[in-house]
C-alpha cells in the first residue's frame, strides 16, 4: 500500500487519541474510589452528546498570519496552524500542526506542512520523571524527500515544574525515514536530546522554547536540529485572542544538491485559544 500524507496523518491522529484510553486501562481504581469519582465528575457535553473519553480535558488554539504585496512586486505568505494540549495527573499530551506557503510573483518559494505529537507518562503522580513517546511528520516541496516520518521514545525529567515555570529535559532514541527520495527511501536511527521551557510572566504573557538535537546513531557528525522560541500576549481574554511572535529554525547537516543546511522562519500570528 503506497504511503500518502492522508494515511500518515490518520495514523498520527489515531496515536494521540488512543493514548489516554491505554493509560487509563493500566490504572483500575478501587470500587469505592470509582463510585466517588463517577458521582463527582461532570462529563463534558457538546449539545446533548457527551464528549468521548479521549477528547475530555483538552485545550487548544488556532493561529494564522498573512502578509503580501501587489504592485512593483507581488508576494503572498501564509502560515496557519492548530494545536492542542492535555495535562493530567500522570499523562500529558500535545499535538501541533503547521502549514506555511510563500509565493513571489508566480513562483512558489515555500510549501511545507508539519505535524508533531508527544505523550508524556509520569512514573507516578507528582513524579519529576516521565516516559515520553513522540511522532512527527513533515512534507516539504523543497527537500530531497517528499515525506519525512520520525518516531522516538525515551525518558524525561522536570527540573522545574510549578505554576509559572516548566523546564523539562529529554533523552531517548528513535528512527527517521525520508520517503520519496530519488535514490530510494532512507531510514536513520537517531539519538534524541531535547529541552522544553515555558515561563508565565503574567496572567496574559508567556515565553516558550523547544530544542531538539538529533544526531545519527550511525555517524554522530550527521545530525538534525530543530529549535523554536516565541512570545505570547493575550490581547482579549474574553475571546481568547492572542498575539504570538517568534522564530523557528531547522538545521540538517546532511543536505545535498546545493541546498542550505539552515532553514530559518520568523512568524507573527494571531491566535485564538479555546
């Protein structure tokens, strides 16, 4: 069966939606606790239909940024995305989707889609240690490959985790496949070294940053690096509208064909949190 973006995206979404059900199956509360919890917890509904168990407790946002010119020069740039997070006593999850497209005159200079998902399972309630599993999918018209799929797992540790600041380090291993290359599909085992930072300055302002270094386990001089940092300001708390600005960088030491190793992107976006 050929690999298509639709099938890959369906697999990624299924992984995130089934993870909480698997985590809950591993914890069977005592009968008394189960009765108390059932009586005290209100099941969220949409209209008259209760939300499925796997969709409860999620928060998210959609975001979009546009800019262009028409006259002596013609250009149009768009970046749109959506994200969702869920935080529980032992299970956290996050998913993010981003699409960007740039045109200059009649030429397309960027056409890229990213999907990233991660599940974190604490070893026990309030533990700083956790096990993580991550899946990522990339589509890019300006690479040697058509699709890139990455999967990995490992351990993480929360150096700081309070109401205002979260700092988590991650160490693990995984595999990345570059599909649709002219010289055939290529799969590479990788080490995963990462860090996530989020700090809430005020109720309406925060900064966030993520760094992942992914050296090949076959040759450490071949590596990929992804970094993202940004600043968010809640503009209208009632509607959830926010301004998000930042920078995202992707570095690949193995690119060929005269392509640049560094791919840097700035963004200024309007977002709506829900």
